[in-house]
C-alpha cells in the first residue's frame, strides 16, 4: 500500500509540476548597472515618487492646482522623505547602507505617497 501511495504521488507530481511551472510569470531583469533586483525595483519606485512630486509641482506652478496649507505640509514631507531615500539609495547602491535601511526609507516614501492629496483642478 505504501508503494502505491508513493507511485501515485510521483505520478501526480509529473502532471502538476509542468502545469505550475508553465503558469509562472517571467521575472523582470534588473536594470543594467543595478546591484540586484531590490536595487533595481527601489530605483524604479523612487523614479515614480519623483515623477509624482514633479507633477504636483508643475500643476501648482501652472495654476491648475492650489494646495491648501495642510496639503502643502503633506507634499513637503513627501519631498523631504524622497530626498532622504535618495541619499540612502546612493549609499545602498555603493554598498555603504544595508537593504533594511533602504527598505525603511522607501517605506516612508510609499506611506507618504499614499496620503498625498489628489489635485482636483484649478479654481
């Protein structure tokens, strides 16, 4: 009976493993010059944060968005935390900071990003 169960499990694996492997998503290659996948994805996350900050700034400068004083505080904190994360990223990329330090800085930026106001247009 034990041999039958082992053979049944083996046969089941022959069917399941190829199906599971065929459904795996392709892993995106790291950006050339990055230290590893974390370095690459961190860079991409910081680029998005910079783009959001620039968009908010550009909209305000064009008169399309007039942030309230409270919104300005949130936006300025977001920008300050991006600047800190940039400094930590440069150190991480150079091997002078740990992945945990970089993750802490990135998490702060992402948390701030989630609290950003959504511009509703000009007045």
